[in-house]
C-alpha cells in the first residue's frame, strides 16, 4: 500500500510540474474515489501553473532534465534508496527550481531521519505550491507536517554580526540575521557562526523534541594588524647606499708590565721583611740574654722595636703588592679583556686557551706568620 501511495504521489508531482501527460487520473490507495490531477480545460477558475516555461521554448530543456531526475528519484525511493532519491530531487530542483519539488525532498529527508529539514520543506511546499497541486496532495503534505512538528525542536538565532554564515552540525542554515524559526532535529547539536574578520562563535547544546530554544552567537572581532609604514622613495639618479655592517674593533691586550712590577715589589718587600724580621728576632734574643750588660740589652730592645716596625711595614707592602698583582692578573690579563683580547690582538703570537672559572669566583687570602726564631707569609687564591 505504501509503494502504491508513493507511486501515486510521484505521478501527481509529475503532472503538477507539467512533466507528465495531460488528463492522467491516479487512484489514491486510501481513497475510495479517483482524484482528478489536471483541472478541466474549460475551468476558468483553475490555478495556472507557475512553472510553465516561456512560450519561446527557453527552459524546456531544464524542465525535461528535471522530469528525468524526478523519475530516477521516484524509482530509487520506491526501491528503498532514500539517499539516492534525495540526491536526484536536489539535482532536479537545481535544474528547474519549482516549489513543487519541495514535496519529494521532504519525503526523502523524512525517510532519512532529517526531520527538521523535512518539516521545513513540507511547509515551503504548502506555502509556495499549495495552489498548484491537487487537494489530496496538499492534504497529504499537511498530514505529514503535522506529525513532524512535535518531533523536532524550534530554534531562533540571535547573531550580533550581520552577514555571518550560520550552520547546524556543519549544514548551512543561512546568513544573519535569520528571520523566523528553524527546525532542528533533537539531540546534541553544534551551532556555528562565521564571518570575515571575526573569530568563529561556537555553541554546543542538547535539544529535546518539541522544545523552543534561542541560540545566541556572539562573534569577537579579530585584532587588526598595524599598517606598514611606507618606505622612503629613492630618486632614480641617487642610488641607494648599501648598508655596511658594523664590525667591532678587536680589543687590545692589556699591558703586562704592571703585573711584573707588582710581583717584583711583593718579592722585594717580602725579602726586606724577612731580613728585618730575623734581625729583630736576633735582637730579641740579645735582650732576653741576662748574661749581657744592661746597656747591650737596652740597645737590643730599641733596635728590635725599630726592626719590628720596619718588618710590619714591609709585610703590609708585600701583601698590598701581592693583592694588586693578583687582581690585575685575574681581572685584566686572565679576564674577559685579557687572554681572549691578547689572542685576538694583531702581532701577538700563540693561542689563548679557554679556562673554566672556579665555582664561587676567585678570592685572595694572605696573613703574616710569626714564630719563635722565624717570620713568614701564608696565603692562597
């Protein structure tokens, strides 16, 4: 019975499009009486076919192509291939955009479970082609639309940017602002709005059958790149001068004579301090010897004090000269401006070797040592 009804509705559509023979009568499987498809020729009140091609014959080929595609779609639909039938109906509508083709489109979409699209096409068919088709076909479309309305969700869109392309699950709905209600299948749906110069607005929402929902899609404007500054124009007779890269002048190696002077002074001061220190110790022995005369012991004491002062001064000088030599070597000769610059300086022979600095940096420690019968200096760096 369903296949008979599908064949009957297909023939109704063919005749309504003007693609079938005039005067065809088709019996509806559920009706007891035959239904007149084409109005009588002498009926002055019968609605005229809005899809009739112009008298000059233009559009006749497109109409024939649509007829062929609809016939193929009807055969596929009757055979259970609703997807193939939908493709044929869409191609027929693209070849000859008649509102009557919305009906087979809706039937194929309903069969595929695309309830929202099917209801929309049923309503388009009733709104645009109801006066051009038999009453029985109109009644059948009204009945199918009435069954689908409680099974879909009704969605309205609020998009803050005009001209944005709105899609539902990747299928285009239209460009904003979208007026009216859009029928959407129940379940988890992905709504997307895209516009040039804006970041896409995306919303995931689960809809229920019979639900009325308002979808808000706010697009955020992308930051614009700053305009490029115009380059100065170069006159033809004045060629642009090429840029010369700056070359850092090689560093000159620091002189080493201050190091040798400091080391020599430290050595001289140390030698004098040793001599005067040992002499002071000898005078102290004379002063401590009770067998000597008082005059000798007093003279030894005075001389020992003088030598001790001289020894202290020499030690201070030796430590100062050693500290200066150490600093000059670490900071100037061995440091960043030392061996590397010395190796890079022209006319200097040899090759500098990179040395790893000690953890915690370099330190200098020195202290004089006095013991009975001797004097010295101890230190490390």
